[in-house]
């Protein structure tokens, strides 16, 4: 009963394939070996590859969970949560490895997500899931993905798989270094007419939540979406207040069907993965931002020597109508 | 312990929490809001309530807001109970329910969530 916990064990490989045959040469043994070892296997690939794999495996073998990759969500936090949850629910004991074959969401399914967002996610996974015992292979379709996307895959996966052979990627970049090397475009400044509230202490957080709720109502959010926004902002506000670096300014405004919230303060955020690590029962600074990232469409964090800004956005369906009279 | 103040109604003030013992079983009725300003009150109340050594019932219908660290305290109260004992969360509102769900804490064996209502 006292077997030691295995060491940090996230194993993350890319598979760059050029045709159906190359896809199957990698995917079929990965799945079959997993079944032979009694390891849970999640396959989340494109609809076309799902069909190919079903054919090659003679249907849906028990022990394999098959899904279209877009059903895991396109956004960063959703996908991290999907992988982590699959591991938690299927690992059964901490020594058991879980296999995940997961194809990037690409093309129309990716929505606003871009190649840049994909590279950042792939790189961050190495750090964020480092203690989950997952062997993950990410197939990249070389027929539809540009050479730049494939080059990024070599930077964001420690090894590349072809068939059954695994070769270390000589281009691999440490995830923290990768994150710091990317330039975030500056956020457009909030409009002059944005509603604003300044606060400093934890005792003012209730006032912050009332302000957000009032703004949510004013911008026509449903009651449920208003709650989500209130708790999303609440965690971000609490994080900044707990840094103890003085006043924080909250601004809210609607633009192009979206309701935006800016929290700006003097704190310095050095963690490039703020709010992206799955929280546990052990509290860690900033882990409330996991909730914020789940409840908002986008969460952007910018930090400089002068201070930091956390910007959240949620859809505000009626915002545009409401603002049309101003444009006349 | 102050038994005043429903957080939502309290004009411009800070979050207020009221904690009352239950009449017929081991546990607490929580009312109001919990955030970084008054989390210590919740922590103290839960520590003292866990001393009964029985299943701990928490009635949450009137807890209109709790932040992530506060919900973690509710869930972690189970670790202070004797082995096999559970924390039973009764009628959590939309905020607590959302936090439980997003963190997967409603799946813990030591925690039972009862009276789920759609908002």
C-alpha cells in the first residue's frame, strides 16, 4: 500500500502526418497498446480521423473514449480542464497512466483562436499538467497546417512521434521561457466614458460586486450571466487586493456586443500561467483566477514595471442595440 | 457572533456573514456573504462545528456569495471530521454551486451536495 507516487510524468508528443496512412500508423498502435496495458484512452480528433480510426479498430472498442476534438472546447481553459478532468476521473490510482490522442482544433472550429493561441496552449500544457500521468500525442495535419504551425509544434512538444518511433525534438523550448518570449500586443485603452470604481481594501470587495452586478443589469445581461461576471471579477479583484500594492481601478464598458472589465493596479504578475493551473484543495496564490478564466470569453493579463491590468470580456447581446442611439 | 446583516441588503458596507447553529443536527446555517474580508469568521465557525465528530450539515440557501477560498473551506471541513464522516452542503445557491462544479469539488467522496436547484 505504500508504493511511492510516481515522479512528474506528463509526456507530450507531436505527430506530424501527411496522409491517412501516416495518421493510422501512429494512432492505431497508440490506442491498441493502451488497451493492452489496460490504460484508459481518450481519442479526440477531427471527424474524418475519427471515422478512419473507427474503421481501423473495428468500431468503438470498450476502454476507448472517442470524441470529436472540438467537443472539448476551443478555448485554452476549457481544454486544460477537459484533459485534467479526464485524468482525474480515469486514472483510478495515481500510478496508472492515461493516454490522450488529441488533435488541435483548427479552421472554422477554432473561432477566434489562432495559431499563436494554439502554440501557447501546447507549450503551457508541459508546465500546467506536469504532475498528471498523461501520455498525450497531438496529431498535426501537415496537409492543412502551415509550415509555421508545424515549426511551433516542434518547439512546444519535447518529442515527435512517427509510427511507433519517438524522437526528441531538438527545437523544444522550456514552457516558461516560451511564454516569456512571446510579445503580447498592448491592450486598447478603455474608452473615456467607461464606468469606473476605485478600491483598495478587502472590505471594499462587496462594493465591487454590487458595482459589477449593477453594470451587468444596465447592459442587459441575463441574471445568470450577471452572476458569472460578478464572481469572475470578484476573484480577480480579490487577487489584486491581496497583493497589497494599493489601489485598483475597475472600469467597465460595452463595445461590439461585448462587455469588458478592466482591473488595473500596481501589482506585478510574474507567473505567465496565472489562473491556468487546475486548482486543488491546497490554496495557491492566484488560483481563484481559474474560475475567472472559465467564466469569461477572454482574460488578458498584462504586467509591466508600472503595474498590471487584467481584462475580462463576456458577450453582451443587447449592448450594441443600446448604444446605437449614441451613434446617430 | 453577530447575527445581523444579509450581505446583499447591507448598503455600502463590507461583506457580512451570520452563522447560526442548527437545532436538530450538527451543523450551521450560513447567511450573507464571505470574501477575503471576513473569511476568518467562516474558518473559525467551521473549525468549532467540526468538533462534534458527526456528519456536518451546512445550510447554504441564504449564503448569497462565497469566493473560491471560502468554498474551499466548506469542502475542506470534511478533512477535520472522523474518517467516513461527510460534509453535507444543503441548497447551495448559484454562486457556490458554480464554484463547486468548476473545481470538481462536488465530485469528492467526502462532500454531499443536496437540494440542487436551477437558478
